[in-house]
C-alpha cells in the first residue's frame, strides 16, 4: 500500500494498553526498583539502615558460599534447559507435522497440561515411589541385575532434582516450539525438496532454523524458571542448595540488603541471557 | 447531472509526505472510473479516503450530492473489493457474502435469495459452504466481488482486485467485471497500476503521480493526446523526442530536436519553450512504407519481438531509441543489427508541453531522469 | 515408506514422553490409596485412610486448596480483559509498541524470588499486610504477559483488512468487533485465560513472601518441610487430578460447538 510504514502515535492503542500497563508499572516496575534501592542499603542485624553502600555486593563477590551456589544453580539450569530442549523438540515436531487435525493437537497438548495443575511440590514428591531406595526404579534395576543393590542416589540428589525439573519444564519448551513450528508455511518444505534437499537438510534448514524463535522463548523461560526455583532442590535435591534458597534464607535472617543484592545480580544475569538469546534467535518473527 | 462521487481538494499527509495533494474529481452515476499510476502515487490513499477508512487532512467528499466527509465508512453508500480479498476466514463463503445483508437486517429468506443471485453472478454457487482457505485465488476474488455486490451498493470501490492472479485469469475476470458493471449499472471506482487493464475497462481514467493528478480523460484521450511526458510514458509505449521551439508561424510550431526539425500543430507555445515531440509506435512506418513518410530516420535495429499479430521493433537512431509497432510478422531479412529506415507522418505527431502536470520542478526532474 | 516409519518412531517417542509425564501421577494416585504410610513399593492394599486424614486432621490442606482455586479464578477473570484489550492494541504498529511489550514481559523474565522480594519490600514500605489479596497483583503480573504473548503470536496479520472489509459492508465498530475481531482472537483469549488460571493455581515461587494464609503449593511445602512426606500429600494431589480431568471433560463437551466453529 505504500502508506504509513512508520509507527504512528495512535491514541486508541495507548488507551487499550493503559489498564495493563498501569497494573504492571505499579506492581512490577516499582517493586523491582525498590529491590535495587534496598540492595544499596547497609544491613543491620535486624533490618537495614537507610544508608547507601555497597557492602552487600562486596559480600556477594567475596563469599564463595554465595557466588559458588549461584554458579552451580546456573549450571544445573543449563543442564535442565538443554535436556528439556532435546526431549521437547521431537514431541513438538510430532504434534506439528504428523498430527493432522486441530482437535487432535489440542487434545494432546491439553493432555500434557493436566499434570501441571498439580502443584509443583506435590509433583516433585510424586517421584518418591519411583526414585527411593525401595522405589520402582531401584527394584527394576536390581531385579534386572544392573545394580547389585538399591542405590540411594536416585532420590534426594542432584539426579532427582534435575529429573523433576526436566519433567516439569519440558512442556514449557514444547508449547512455544509447537506454536512457531505450526506457523511455518508448508510450501517451504516442498520448495526445499524441489531444490534437491535431502530430508535431513530440509529438516535442518527449514524446520530447525525457522523454529529458532520458539526455541528461544522456550529456552529463556525454562532456564529462568529453573534458576529461580528453590522448591524443587529443597524438596528432593537433598543437599543441593540453590541460589533461590540463599535469597530466601537471607530474607528469613532479615538481611534484606544482601537478599536484594543477590537478586539484582541474578536479574542482571537473567536479562543478559534473555537479550542474547533473543538477538540470536530473532524473536520478533514470532509476532509477525 | 448527478454525480455518484465528488472529491474536492483532498489533501492527506503521512508524516512529512503528502500522499494526496489537492486532488479533485467527479464520477458520474454508473461510470467505470479508473485511477492509475505507479506505486506510491496516492491512488490507493485516494480510494481509501473515498471509502472513509482514512480521514482527509482537508477537502470534502460528496456522494449523490450529500457531504460524507465526516461520516464513518459503514454509513456510506458503498462497498469495497480489497486487493487481498479479505474474506473472513472464520466464515463460509455463504456467511461471507450474506454479511453485508445481515448488517442491514435483511430477513433470512431474502438473504438466501440475494446470496444466490450474487454467487450466480460470479459463478460460485457450488462453493457456498466452503471456507475461504479452501479456495484458489481466483475463486476468492469472485467471492469478494459477490460479497461487495450483494448489498446493491451505489458505488463499488475496487483496490487492485486482479493483482494477485495469473495473467490469463486476469483477462477473464476483467471481462467478467466489465459484464457485471454493464448488468448492474453500479458506479465503479477502480484503482490499479496496470494501465492496460484500466484502458480496457474504464470510461474515464485518472492518472496520478506523486499525489497529484496528471491527466483525467477517456482512454482514447489519454492514449492519443497525453498532456505530459509522464502520461505519454505511463500509458502505452511511446516515442518522445525532446526539443525546443524554434518558431511559431500561423498555427504551426517548428520544433528543433537532435533528429531534425519537426512541424507540429501549435499549442500556444512560444519560441524557446522546451517541448517534446510525441507519437505512438503504431504510427511509425518501416521499410518501404517509410518511403512516403513526412519524416524519415535511418537507424540500427536493437531488438525485435513478436506479440501475436504485431511485431515490435526497437531501433537506435543517432543514439535515440525509437519504437515501431507494425502489423504482421517481422520483415524479411531484418534482424538485430540490421540497418533500417523508419518514418512517421505529420498527422501522427503531437506536441507535449510539460513533463508533469504537477508544475513541481522536483517531480519533473524525476520524470526526465535528471 | 520412510515417512511412515518416522511417524511411528515419533509417535512411540511421544507416547513415551506422555508416560514420563504421567507415570509419577499414576503412582501418586495409586499410593494415595495405600493402607500403610509407605510412599514406596510395595503397595500394601487399598484404603481410604489418607483421604480421611485429608478431610479431617489435615483439612488445612483443603482450605489452602480452596484459596488457591479462588485466587486462580480471580486472576483469570482479571488478567483476561487486561491482556485481551492490550492484545487488541497490537493489531497495528504504534510508537512505543515494542517498548511496552518488553516492559510487560519483564514480569516473566524476572527471577521469581527477586520479584517476590521486591513485592515484599513494596508492601512493607506501604504498610500493607500480607493476605490472600496481596497475592493477586503478583499473579497478575505473572500471567498477563503470557496472555499478551499469545495474543500477539496468534494474530492473523490480515486482521485489519477484515475489519475494514466489515466496515465497508455496513458493520459499525461494535458489530465489527463482535463478529470479526473477537471470533478471530478467541483461541488466543481462551488460551490466555486457561494459562492464567494454571499459572496462578500452581504459583509458588513468586508468592512465597507475600501470600498468607497459604495457597496450596505453599501449604504443601510447609507440610513437607515440617512433617515429611506421607500419603495424604498424594491424596490431595490425586484429588486435583481427578477434578482437573472432570473439568476438562466437561468443558470439552460443552465447548464442542465452539471448537467446530473456531476451526480456523
């Protein structure tokens, strides 16, 4: 049409956005700013004084208990994210390419959604019959002779924590990939074939590359959720501590500035990761 | 005289660009009115102003003598066919076509009849229960036309409706549109960049360029008497020689070009004016026929193409490109590189006095490639 | 031929994944009926004792459950109009559209505890005591962005043309909205609403500091922290599964007509 290509000031759009933005600014932006401010106050034994200093940040970088846990949490989350991706992709592919009717797709998706309504904690605990020393997994493995005796490493261990997280977050990886993959123009596959691409090449160049935005969204979400998750490690991770737990402890100890400082650093890392992933994977495509 | 549509001094800006620059025109009842021009000339914007989808910065729009400038689209006595057809994807063909009637609270029985008529008009009756995504481009186009016509509008707006179709289909639908226009007597306002379409369909054609009207008239007028270099080039193929007026004697102007002097019918020019000599390729003679012509040129053939019953020659004469369109197959022995003689008669020549009707120096410079 | 083999492999894989997701659920339901306090095999025979515990001594869990439902419904009812009308704004490009979008999605990106901490400080500063209601804005901040994402991702790029076409056919602004815009957005709106409910109901991390009395996830965490794991936890979980399944079947049945109409 060649008309207004540049975005204009549309009053109608601003009015429509106002309610949502109002809620967000009041209850998201303001609290976050507060966290930033509090992180700069000086902690006293029972609270904090309105004095600006960087002692909390210093503490963070000098206390291996703290930054070490952050690093291990990040590492765990990375593992969870990668595994979630590997497991989710074939499912998303199956749903998009091999299931024809909209109804069937919806049913399958919702079927996978149902376990979600069981709260996180119960879901984590539901693995106990499987992973305990007398659990199903151990019994099967010893029965088959792979293990000589039941192993305690399956429960209350990093293994359990990772497993539960992967199970919990995979759906969040399946959904965005599925949505983005569904939007790929089917004639592209034919075009690739006509140009002589083998099925593998077609898959790589069309399917994988064009689903990048969806992968990006899923990655960001799974990674950030697992980083912040302190419940799962607490429940079945055994001795594993997460950075979320550290923050929570500091709150309990009434050291809000330190909790805030850790939070700020965590947020900055999260933002950095998100921006990098978004840049790499051209997220805007999802919305066009 | 009752005018279906009257546009008065319409101006529309988008940011710094003036998309529609003081455009005025009148469309008679039952007329097939085409607006043509290159991309970005403002034709679609003009259409959307008439439709009411956008509001003019200044100017007025009348329909049947009533001022509709500030009245919203849905109250205007018109309907529209979109370039992308815009069929509602969540409704069947039948529901799409009956939509306008539902908005007018037509009873179900009457709706059924009307939809049947409209679908019959475009020969899409059997597709009534299909969804748009199941139809081909041409079929969707037909449904879009039916949907717009079923409400018996006084004015039908069409925005490049045949743009997304293949050539043969375009020609066929063109014919059908012409027939529908004749049968229904609705006023058509048709926008396209394809001047051949407009020439075939329109009673009146308005040529736009950069927001202004270059020329408005019947297809014949535009073809044989273009008022500017822009129109001469935009509509059909042309031979244009730049020159200056040497002298004016009686009713004749003598124009000096680098291919020689020409005598043309005067158009109120004065000595020293910059003008152009213009004639159509069909008025160029080659070979033996060129021998009796008033003006003769010798040149070298650059290209020969045959299009059915005519042959097009592109000839270089002293560095200038001239075109000839001659009935029949290529002349014997003539091919790229051959020497050839071209000729044209005095009667076929016309004088063009401006590059663009806009009077804007920038526009003229662009047209002349300076 | 090769394509069929791929399909079968993928189908088996997906079945495997579904099993992976459901297996613990199945055992959970099973063990909720265990007659002994064991949470690992062997299964000692069916009994309803844990459900009795749930309804009796541990009724606190049911109260928490009700609160969770209440809050989830509230979140869904408020979040939906918010993201719906915001999503409508994105039919056109406008100045600041991407900025506003990123601002809103910060709520998702932000690590949960950070945000919860912020809200805690926020409420402290304003002197607001924690209650069930104080959790509402938090849940909204968490679910509204997802609704907006869905709206934007599922928008038909031609939506403006459809609306214009409707107008040229005589539809007023309201009629255009009702008959063209809304039906085309319905899948995204419903999806977003469902998502809002789910996210709110299972929300733990963001609520930790500022919701009291406890919603279900928080209560379970508390119970387990104090008393360890026992089958009554499984009982409440099973109850939820049962209710969800029932709700799903019910809505699938009721919305059948809607589904067919929405086959876009």
